[in-house]
C-alpha cells in the first residue's frame, strides 16, 4: 500500500476535526457513548475523504503504458512556378 500524500493527510485530518466539532455541537450529547459514536463516525468519514483524494500521476505509471508510433508529418507542398503563356497583342481588323 502506498504512503499517503500530504494532501490526503491534510484533508483527512481537517475532516475528522471539523466533522467531530459539528456533530458534537449539533447533537448536544454529553454521554460517553454518544461522544464515542460521534468520534468513530468522524474517523470513518475522515478516512473516506483521505482515500478519495486523487493521487498525483507518477512517471512510472505513464512509462509502463505503450506509446503508439506517430505517423510522419506530411511533406510540405511547394508550388512549382509555371511559365506563363506568351501573350501576343490582338490585332484588330477593320471592316472596309
């Protein structure tokens, strides 16, 4: 099992602390059994949050995946200059 990241520890700890405080304030319980149930549920919620934080991608996981070869880039099309047709002046003929 991989070690937890800093983000996982931070999110999980904050979730445990804040959810414990919120549940204790909302339930207004003073019995030992009620406090134990709230503490255990807060720990479970913190664990759930810590485990669902997305893990950073590692280099080894991307290196293990085969990379498809890339198709070569098409050669650039260079226009070939065409010799222009020789233009001769048009001689007008006059009707006589």
